[in-house]
């Protein structure tokens, strides 16, 4: 009976318990121990877990700081050098949780101390990941993915562009928007890059957290206006593509969808050049023979990328990707050349010069059999370029004959090609306003005359005959129009001399 009464009385806490509770109350609220899962529940089975407690201390909410309301709770954690090796993993998790707090950089005067604490903590995390000498545990990978997601994945707010279509010249003149939070973002990108590239990262485990949703949100960041961010993203996505082989088809499909939306809907995206640069190295690694999926990507995505007006922003990377396909499979040359002809610019001279440059690179990798399939429509377009009133277009077209491989292909098919472009060459020598174009045209004309004089004379004779017939037809048209004008003048004079007939008024019908 006495024992039952005593058992109901409250016990006095021991001194050791007081000290432990005091120590826990002084710890940093934002940081959680390594023995806690993301929801805050204690898990003693995880590495670094302490003895189970009845009531774990609550964590501070990870909210965006727009003021100084919880500034006093944000304090630096000990350095990795100041803790034993057995506690470093636990401290790593706590530092990751500390860096999940997002600060407002729109006001540079706010939370200066806390921002510096986070920056130093991020630098320590980068150093820890770089020097890791053991496999990262799964809970660490989960916390890294969580911290990276909270810091990087955000909606972009760009200034209004007044509904104007992006063009190369506008983009070059306008200064890119720099993200004010870059002092933190850069270190987060560097941390994730080193995590992905680290040999201590097990891809089979990490793919649970760097999953399809994570990759899609990473690709969304390529639309950032900050070129520094896009450069980091380019390197990181390439590493992710190499590390996580299971994600490769998904990444290619997701990039395809970005291209489709850009080509057929918006024509606005800041990261097309970086995505094409990644694809250039991916295409370079394609195994032979090429899969049908890769050929469809060429036809449905890469070739239509020549259509947008702002193609100059990414033309160098696009041309490299196209050339890689032709070098991989020479049979694709006909498809590529016909695709270029389909999207050939009509009034944009600078774009036409770029197309001629890419055409030369493709022709350099083209074999005679594929060249013969497309040479007729190709040299009809080249003939139009030779007669362009824009001297740079005509000059760039004439430079094709400086390429030995292209000149060899032309000479092998001279009987087909010369009759097509001969009229353009003759018109240039007679009427083109630019002296340099006339000089280059005479050089090309001499190449043909020296290689096959008989065919050259035959083409020259046909040109004179056609020119004479054209003059006769023009003379007949002029004569016809002159007769029509004379008849119209006579008819007009007669109409003026004849008085107009009197108008008679018909009687109004009687009502029934």
C-alpha cells in the first residue's frame, strides 16, 4: 500500500537529466541531428543516432526569411575540424538542414550576418563532399537533394518584353539579368556538381532522389536569364546524364519537349544554346548504326530549329549537332540538305549567310551518292544566292568553290550542275554591282571553262539563245501593250465625242 502511494508521487529529476535538457535547449533550432528523418522523428537505427528520447526538441520551421523575425535562431554550427570523426556525418546533416533556410536578396541590407553564416556553411559542405572517403549514406543523399531543391528550384520573374520576338541583335544589346542570390546559388550548384561527380555517390541509391521530377525541374532552370547559372546547369546535366544511365532516355525526351515548345509555340527560351551543347557531346557518343529514335530527333527537332528568327543565338551549337549526325551516318546528308532548303530564309540576309556556312560543313561530310540525290534543288538555291543583291550572300555562295571536297563533287556532276548555275554566273559578270562578287564569279567561271570547255561553250550558246528568245518575247509584249494603249486612246476619244443617251423615266406602277 505504501509503495503504491509513493509510486504516484512525481519524481524529482536527476542532475544529469537537467544538464542534458539544458544542452538540448541551447542547440540550434534549424539543425536536426543525423538520427532524425526529414519529418523530424527520431530514428536510432540511423548512423550517428543517440539514445531514444521521449520528447525530441522541435526543429525551427524552414521558411523564407524576409525580415529579422527568426534571425536570432540562425547561428553557425561547429566546424568539421572541431568534432570527432564519428560525429562528422551527423554534423553534415545538420549543416545541410541549416542551409535549407532561404534568404531574401532583393534587399541587400537584410540579414547580412545570417547570409554570411549560410555562405560559410555551404563552403564547408563543398569541402566535405569533395574530400569524402566513404560512400554517402542514403539519408545524406536525401538531405542533399532536399537542400538543393529548396535553394535552386524557383519560378523566374522576368521583366516584360512588350511582346517582341527575340532576335539575335536585341539579345546581344540587352544586358542579361543577374540573379542577386548568386552568392549562395553558385555554392549550391558547386556542391551538387561535386556530389554528382564524386566516386562516393552510388547512382543506384541516388537515383531515388535525383529522379525524373528532379531532372525536369533542373531542366526548367535552363530558362534562367543569368548566363552564369546556365553554364553551371550545362555542366551538371552532362554529369547527371553520364552518372545516371537509367535517366538517359528520359532526359533526351524532356529536351525534345523543350525544343518543340520553343519551335512551335513560344520562340522564347534562354537556354537553347546550352542544351544543344550538351546534345552535341551526347550525339558524339551515339553507337552505330543509329537508332530510329535518334534519326527522328534529327528530323523533328534539330532541323526545325532553323525556323525561329532568333536562330543566331544558338546557331553554332545547332550546326555542330547537325554535322555530327552526318558524320555518324553519311546517308543522312540528303535529309539534312533538304531540311535546310525547306527552311531557307527569303528576306533575312544574315540568316542566309549562316545557312551557307552550315551547308558547307554538311557538304564536306557528304558522299557522292547522297550528293547526287539533292544536287538539283541544292544548286537552284545556290544559283539564287549567287544573284543576291546582298554582296555577303553572293560572296559566301562563291566561297563554296574554295572547298576542295565540294569542288570535287561539283566536277563529278558537272553536266547536271553547270546548266543550272551558268545563267546566274553570267548575270553576275554583267550586272552585279559589287566588284568583289564580279571578280569571284569570273574565277568560278574560269574553273568551269578550264575543266570542260565543250560543255561550257554549249551552256554559253544556250544562254545566248535563251537571252535572244527572252528579248523577242519582251519585244512582243511591249508591242502588244502599245497596241492596247492605242486602241484604248481611240476608244476613249470616240466615247468623248458621242453624247450620252437621254435617260427615260419609267412610269410608276399603279396600285392593284
